[in-house]
């Protein structure tokens, strides 16, 4: 079994609740100076992310955890903010997030853009997706992308990206409203779902729960339901999991 006790990429001391026997050895042996230095590095990166977002006109700039403390991410941010200082903010992308991925997370047809210089906006150095941490539509690239090409891509695709981001964000708001409505109709403490489910699967489960909310409420009121892939009841915790496609 893999332990979760250790130092994470952000310099946080993490303790595995299921393996407290490891805590003492870890806490006595951890290099606190290294952890504090890592925290300073992360703080400087966060400040740089804010500077990039402000200069370009983005809502947020962030990276997945495994990239944040790497030199290539800092170098990418510094080059991108220099590009923005020279060329100014980009209109219409104030609600857009730029998420920086590890190179191995890029689509198969991804290109750094360094050999293209992105004159026409046709480079595939960026792509759009849903950021699961912030539940927002975002533009994604990698830390090995050419910063000038990324800036050019944002300029050339600003209108399309703004529209796609708005559509993704609106869809997410509607899904949240449906989940909240379902929870209230059934009188639940919590209604959650597996992160591996698609929006359509979650919608389908909520709609099925709403159809039976009348007769089902007196049985489930005050409990919690998680939408997942199997039907499980945990009576001691007043919790149950239902498969998203269960026949209710």
C-alpha cells in the first residue's frame, strides 16, 4: 500500500490518516529548511502567475501541481509576461483561465509552436478543455510551449475562446443548479458525484432522482447520496451510492 505521508510539491507536510504509525518518523526526519524554501518558491510562482494574468488580461493563470515548482514553468511564465509587457493586454479574454500542463498531458497533435511562430493562429500549441479543479472552461498549453506562440494563439482565437469558455461555464452553472434542486427535493444533506462521470451522466441521474422524489423523500430525507457506478448503502453513516444509470 502506497503511503500519502510526505512532502508535497508545494512544501506542505502531508500525513496519511490511515497510517499514523508513520507520522513520528516523518516529522522527526523531515528537512524543514527545505520545506520552507519550497514554500518561498511557490509563493514567488503564485505572484508571477498573478502578474501574467493581469498583464495579458486573463481571469487566472495556473499549472497542475506537478509543474508548479519546476524551473521550466517559471521560465515559461517569465517569457510570457515579457511578451505581454511588449504587446499589451488581449481584449475579450477576461473570463478565461490559462492552465499549464506537463508536456506528456498534451494531445497527440500538440506542437510547441516554436517552429511556426504562429503568424496565422493556426498553431496547435493550445487547446480548450474543462479545468476540473476550478470547474471552468479554460485554455490549456504546456510548459514547453513557445510563449510568443501562446500569446499569438490567444490573440487570434480570443473571440472563439471567450465563447467556448462562456458556454462551458454556463453549462457548469446549470448542472450545479440541477444538483442543488435534486438535493432539496429529496431533503438530502449532501448530493455528490464521482469525478469520473460525464455531465450527461450526472444530469441523467439527477433527472431520474427527481422523477421519484415524491415517494422517495421519506426514505432518504436527511441522508447523503453519491452518484457513481454502483448501488451501495452505508447505514451507519446515513450514506448511499447509486449508479448513475440505476433503475429507480
